[in-house]
């Protein structure tokens, strides 16, 4: 898909700049790396809050924000995220939950009809495994065994039955929501494998799509890599220590030096509790690929690209 030759004029609402483009997801598919690379481009302004999530109203009750998260709760606060953008810059934000959300596409279209949408899709089984490791790291998931975690993924939240992993893997349905409200030239669908293997070329394709200088220097990054938590108990203890407001704990942190408040304990937590993921359980991965083969076939047809071969689904029965 390609962009139009003339970039739309910046749009303002309530005297504030409205985003021109949105990285809508998916999680664990390179969205953080793309965000970090784009925000370094002189013609692009990205909100300092990486995942505002404001336009995914249907997911707010399912994934409530922490009180100190800094996430916007009003339209005014959301638009304020882009106050520092210059008129000549393309303005964007990255909220991977927008792809899963059933209402975000319509909300984006209402706010910015000329918006450009960037979606990155990853092979479903590896996505689920990486998402599971991320949820363990964030203490959302407590079951370290992937097979058992998937078997118990259905939970109740805000009066709704949700599936922690499978609800993310409805790629065709998710893309259709955006194609229903935006023109084909406003939606760019990327495949995670291309982003990993042809990083420079893929990012420059995004720059062309956004009508900015594609020849600007690019710092290639691998942000938010997948890691494995070695000990949930130790990680939880260090996490609580780094966030505690207990006067005694805060005094202890001060004795360790001022830099502790700025991230030394977080660095210690990463060094002691995180490591390279162990090899995947191939039996579990095969079962996941069997479960998602129909989705991959449908996506291949929808994008007119053979993803069954790229993702190793051709021989799976």
C-alpha cells in the first residue's frame, strides 16, 4: 500500500494538534522499536507517552491504568500530549491495544478522518509465546508454563469473559475494522518478519507512507526485547522495593544513593531476574499453530500474500 502524493494539512481541535498517524499494534511485534526510531526523525513528533490508549475506550475497564501512569483520561489531556509538535512535523502515537479494540478504529476516524494507520502482524504462535513472557514480566500472568497458561486463559474482567491470548489473534477482523473506515492508501500493514530481517528498508517504507524524508539517517533499534523472568518471587520483591512509599524503605533507598530513585533498582531487577528465554516447548507451539492455521489462511488471502509458507503453516494439518 502506498500513500497519496500530497500530505494532508495538520488538523487542530480545541486549538490543539490532532495526531496525523497511529501505530495501532500488535503487541510484541516491533511497535516499540518503530516508535523509538520514528520519534528520532526531525520531521516526526511522537507523544512522550508511548501508549496513550485513550481511543480504545472499550478496553479501559479491562486494562485499568495505574494511578501514576500518566495516561490521559480526557480529550483535553490526550491532545495536550502533542502540544510541543511543530506545525511542519507529522504527529503520531503508538498504542498497540488499538488493533485489538473494537471501537478504536471508529474513534480514530472521528478524530482524524485523514489519519494514516500502521499495523504490524506477527506469526500467531510466536506472538502468544512472547505475550505470555511479557505478561509474566509485568506480573499480569502468574503461570510460567505456557501450555497451562493458555488452558486457563479465559478470565472474567469488568463483567466480561475475556481470553488473555486468543482475543488478540483475530487479524483479519481487526484489519477490516480499519479498512471499513479508512481508504486503502491510509492503512499500511507490515509483517513482523520483514521488520526484523529488513529493518532499514521497512522503516523507510513507513517514512514514505508518512510523506517525510525517507533518506534521513535511521538509528536501528531493538526495543523491548522478549525476556524470561527467572524468579517471579524475587522479581516481585524487587519490584515492590523500587516502588514502595514506605518511609523506612524510602530512607533505605536514599542511603544507597540518589541514582536509585532514577532507576538503579530497576536495573538491578533486570540483571538479577531477567534472562534469555528458554527454547519453546515445540509440542505447545505445534498445538498453537494448529489452532491458528485457519486465521493464517484467511490473513494470507486478505493480504494476498502467502503467509502459510513464511510462517511454517503449510505442512500443519
